[in-house]
C-alpha cells in the first residue's frame, strides 16, 4: 500500500459572502488594493520574498 503524499504549500478559504463584498467594490478600489499589496511586497527584503515563493510552490 502506498503512503499518502502530503501536500505542501498553503491554502485558504474565502467565504461566498466575502467574495460578494469584494465584487461590489468599485474597480478603482480593487485595483488600488492590489497595487498597495504589490507595493508593500516590493519593500520586503529579497530573502523574505524568496522564502514566500518557496512556500507558495510547496518547497518548504
């Protein structure tokens, strides 16, 4: 019998209510929110970004 392969990385759940709320945001607000998140991430040290990427890809 084969052992189950453990998934790596991470997952999260967004409720349908939260998605509906996001869809009701004006496009400008959604774009600003994404822009701000990307801007904040660019300020992180390179090593931190590398760790985040490895985690997202399931390498950690």
